[in-house]
């Protein structure tokens, strides 16, 4: 779950599709519209899920962002499988003692193999290090192909850029996560602990937790976020972090978002019902 060793080049790679889709002159000619005071996209999501004791937050953040993307594109709720992504990452091998994952790798899996409904490959919260991981079979991978997504990285990671992106879609971000969970309050507030997160290259080795930013409130100067610790944490699984906190080293990596890969015609045939309603 650590940030990529070379985040700038990876952000550029993921953002290339978006940057090339608009002429530079057209982008420059577009005046920036005023930001709304409040954006809250939590209605696009189903109930918050629980990753349990496994270090699988990257997969949960990716599926949550994908579920919201599909809900917006199709108007249909769907629950997607985190286990499918972990099987793709570790299939045919034994689960390592450290299951943490680079989000760039997860985004690549989502792009290449798509996703499947949760009912097709239920999450295994009790899976333990040393267990042999089942490799997805051909039928399961064929099911995932129509549910492919295009991942992008946010090149401009200023606070205003985050807010402008959140007007259009949720964002996946890593936040510093101390081993003693310092700064992560049960009421959902995430705030830095002075001197806890190092600067420079040492920050790359600091543990983090991937969450999905779901909106913001400019009046209260906060971002809304969705974790993967079930509904008991925060407000039904949702929390908040102040703008000022995001300016510190508490935000430890890149920001990612997803867009639905299939065309509108093929989306009409997606196997969404297989996962059951998310709400």
C-alpha cells in the first residue's frame, strides 16, 4: 500500500489518456468555473464494506470507486469483488506475509482484467498468509472483461485540483496510517499527529491506508472520505479530513480515478445483476 517509487512518471502515464483527449489550446481556453460550496457523492455508493484483518485496502478502494463509476454511468447499483483482484495479484502462489499492494499495480489489474460481481468471487476475510491463492479461471476472467475501467492519475494534486476532480468523480488517495492508528479517530475525523510522518524519501516507507474521497465542504474546509472498515467506524463507514491536514505530509501519494471502459452500447449488456443491489 505504499506510494509508487516514481509517482510523477506513473501519474503522467495514467493521465496520458485524459491529457491527449483534449487539445492543449482548448484546455487553456476554458475558464475555470466557480467551485460549488459542497459536493457529496456518497449516494453513488452502497454500504461500506469491511476488509477485516487483511491488508487489502487498495482493492477495496478500487472496487468502491468502480462501483460509484458504474452507478453514475448506468444508474444501476452493483457490488464488485475485491477477492477477484487479490486473486489476480497473487493467483497460483501462496499469500505473502505482507499483502500490501501498490495502487498502480491494482489500477493495471483493473485495466487489463476488469472486475466481476462480488457474488461471483466473494471476499475471504479469513484468508491467511501462506495459503495458496486460487487463480481466476477463464470463465471468471471472461466475466470481468465487459467490466473494464480506464484508470487515470491526477497530475495536478493541488487542493483546488482535488476539488475540481471531485465534482466529476470520486478519487482514490493514500493517507498516512501509523501502526498504532494514531490520528484516525473513531468518529471519522482523520488528523495529523505532529512529527509522526517523516519527510523526504523516508515518507515512502511509511504505512498508508487507501481511501476514497467522496466530496468536500468548502465552508467547513473538509474532504469527505470512505474507508473500508465497515459501518462501525466514523459515520456508517465515512470520515472526513480537513483541507489543512491534506496540505501536510498526511497525504502520502497520488490520486487516482476510474472511468468506465466499455461503450454505452456494451454497458447495456453488463452482468450487473449478478452482484445484487449495493443498497
